[in-house]
C-alpha cells in the first residue's frame, strides 16, 4: 500500500468516526475545513509549488 493510499484510508476512517460521533453538518465542516485551513496556512510560494505538482501529476 502506497503512502498516499494509507493517508486516504486514514482520512476515510476518520470521516466515518466523525459522522458517528458528531451531527452530519459538524462532521462535514471538519472534513472540509481542516484541508482548507492547512492550504491557507501555506506560504504563497508553497501554494504555487503544490499547484504545479498537482497539475504535473494530472498530466497537464
């Protein structure tokens, strides 16, 4: 199992646990808010580097 697959599986598991313990709207807020906050915490140069790598992986 690759590193990205392990991260994705952990995210799915965490999302399911949140859906059980929290109301659906609070779980959705956490699931969408944490990655958005992490992205906004990056420097502008890091954001552009992340976008460039993402585009390259998509084959653009």
